């Protein structure tokens, strides 16, 4: 399915301009419409904020500031989006839930990795942790520390025989068709569940006109570490992988590979669940 609607997360954070730059570049590349959602509620809470009163006061003040900055950021959006079609919406509420609600009508959602200061805080339900598990479309997560560009020159596809990996692969097809190079990564671990050597996947992709290189690494380390080190070693500028985990009311359980990649990613990652 082609990418014709891109859902862009915007908020009063220091990375909103980088997200906008990437989203506009992808909208041009795929001739897509940009659905831009600016959420005024703060996306995270400073570690020093404790107690209901302090939390409420912070949220109220931060929301008011974000509402005041909405007009300024909308001006930035209007300037950047002169060459693409777009819509601008301002909303207040839970970022992940608001985005997930609109994701049913999008082909791709774009967010930024959680702030490095909060990566190790397991209490906070980070937006990039939650959205791939909630959204009906794939989520492209941009690293926090990263010089923005349009990714997809050399894509690393992380493969295992699972529903999540297969869904991510299919969701990434527009990127794969546009890529200069595709590498399929399988991680060889002992046991019957890891008996897929990737050969069937290469045949499947060849039927779609995609030629790929297959790389198999021995699982000496945690899978997330293997994925990131392979991407860096091969100079890949994007990673495609399934998001493993599920959400239950106020808790979030993620697979270890998913959590490692979300915490230490150095290139954009497209995730689907």
C-alpha cells in the first residue's frame, strides 16, 4: 500500500522542527498529504515533579505555554509545507491516544525517541514505546540525537518468522521500493523458534522486484544490541522491525529487543505491531 497520508506528531519540544523537516521530505518523496497534530499537553514530566498538586501545576503551566506557542509553531509549519498539502490541528490530551485515533486514517506516523534524560525511567510511558503498539499504521521513530535527513538509502530489515516482523515488512514496502540497498538481518539462536534462515523471505522480496543481501549473525548478545551494531557496521540509515509487546491499562510490557532499540537507536526505526 503506498504512503499517501503521513501523520506527524508536533508539540512544544526542541525536536519538533527536525520531525517537521523529515515529514516534509517524506511527503515530497511519496507525494503524500501531511496530517499534522499539535498536542498542547506536555509529553513528559520532569523527574523532580512529585505529588498530585505539583504534577497538576506543571501540566497546567506547560499546557498554557504550549497553547501560546501554537501560533508560532503553526507559522513554522506554513513556511515548511509550502510545497506539500497538509492540515494543522491543535488538541489537548494523551499524545499516544490522540495519535492512535488518527492513525486509522494514515499510512505512516512520525514521532521522536524519548528524551535521553527519561530513557531509563520505566515509570514513564514514553510516546515512542506506546504508539507502535496502539497505532493502526506503522510508526517511524526518529532518534533524539540525530541530524535529520530523509531516511531510506540503505535499509536494514530485521527478520524472524513472526506476525510482527511480517507486518513491519509489508508496511515498509514503499520505503523498500525506493531504497538503493536492502539488507535482511536474521539472528541465529539455538532452538526450534529460530530456524528461519531468511531464504524464503529473499524469494518473497524478489517476487516484488526487490533484491536484498542476507546477513546472519550468531546471537552472542541481546537481540537489540545485535540489531544496532549490525546497522552501524553496515552503514544503514534506517531499520525496519516488528514491535513486540502489549499494553494493559497503566502498564507497558515490551520485548527486550524492542526496548533496547528504542533506548539506544542511532538511525530512524520503522516499527509495526
